[in-house]
C-alpha cells in the first residue's frame, strides 16, 4: 500500500517540475537567425551621405513570433524602396526552423567621416529592426552560413576589405508619447561592408602632381642668386598651381568643418613654398649689399643644402601625417 501511494505521488511531484522546466526553457526572447547576401552596391554618393544597395535577406526561427515585419532604420527615399518576400507564408524546414526572406533594393544613409581622405576607410551599414517586438521578446542573431557577398562583387573606385553581420541593441531615449510606457530597446541587426580607397588614387592622382609642383619650386634654389626674377617666379607659380590643385579635389568633397588629410599635406607644401620665396628674397637683398663677389659661391652651396633639407622635411612630414 505504501509503495502504491509513492508510485502515485511521484508523477504528481514531477509534473510541476516538468512544467516549470519547460516554462523556464521558453522564457526569454525568441531567437531569430538572420542572413544577408549582398548582390550590388552602387551610386555611392559622399556629398549626399548615401548609397544604393540590392541584397537578399532571410530569417530562420523557432517560435510563434513572425520576424518578417521589419524596418530599415537608415533607409532614405522611401518612394524608391522595393521589398519582395520569398513567399506569403513561412516554410517549415527539416531542422524544425521556420524560414522566409525577401529581396531588398533601396537607398540607405551613411555619415561619411573624411578625416583620412584620400586614405579614408568606411563601414557602410544597413540597420534592421523589428516593428512589432522589442528586444525582450525577439532578438536577431547573425546566420553565418554561406557567403555575404556575391562572387565578382565590386564598387568602382573602392577596395572591398570585408563584410560582416552582427546583432546590436538600439535603445530609444523616448516612449514616443505613449503614456505609461518606458523607453524601449529593440534588437538591431546590422550588415557592415568595409571599403577603402585604393592607394594608387592617393599616389598617382593627388600626391604626384603636388610633388612635381614642390620639386619645380625647389628648383628656384638651384638658379644663380643674381637672377632674382627667375628665382621668385618658380615658387609663385608653384603656389598658384597648388591652390588650383587643392580646389580641384575639394570640389568633389562635401562641405565639412574640419581639415582632411590632404588639406594638411597641402598646408605643409604651402609652408615649404613660402620658405623658398623668403629665401630667394633675402638672398637677393643680401647680394645687392655685397661688396665682394667671392661670397656668392657660399650662398649657392647654402641654397642647395637648403633645397635638399626642405625636400626631406616635406617627405618626413607627409610620412608622419599619413601614419598618424
């Protein structure tokens, strides 16, 4: 009789424990695995801080909450945005996960920081959040299966450094006017595409013309000190050419309230050209007061030493600015 009572009592004790363990296992936000396959990225406009992207987006999940009702946080130009779902209803996969997705094509906002121009690097982001469920109900996790970018993917004028996905938390500092509700936090799924400008653009398109101007200006120190007009004309022409070259690349950049890397290099070049002009003027005045022409060879030797010293100063200065 005692054994019969124990056998009947045991299921009654285990049942609440099983229900509790099942409830605890179901507690917490529903996990949704999201993946992206980037097809194209085009019309990258630094002046408008935006770009167009065409990509596939899919979700895999277990649970009752459908994660398909999403919002692209940094999207712009809603009128040109297209969003086509794979199917109207999610499909149940053999591994027990529900699956659905969509193809997206639209324009997205990205604030380009140009401090390092023309050696600047950027991470183009696409931010995705669920409209219906906050983070305590649904959380996005990256699905790392498969490739992120199609084979042969390119952005003309840029170097592709890599692509990654990560889940973040976006905490809003407002309840958006809803009384009795606190500021909510939403799971933010982010695609990051890392790009940089090719080194050849910096060397061939920007540095080479400036270097030619600098060398031509330094040539004034190799002209005989007596020929003051010729010594002055070279750095003056170099100064005007440098201003023109700087304006040519600045016109392609947005109006920013800071100096980019190339601006600092040009300031270094301006300082060098000004030093050449001052040297030519001071030497010309000195020769006019000289009574002995024997001092002229010493001035010539000093000018040539100064020319090599200024060229070394400019080279070292550019190297320091680039490596900073």
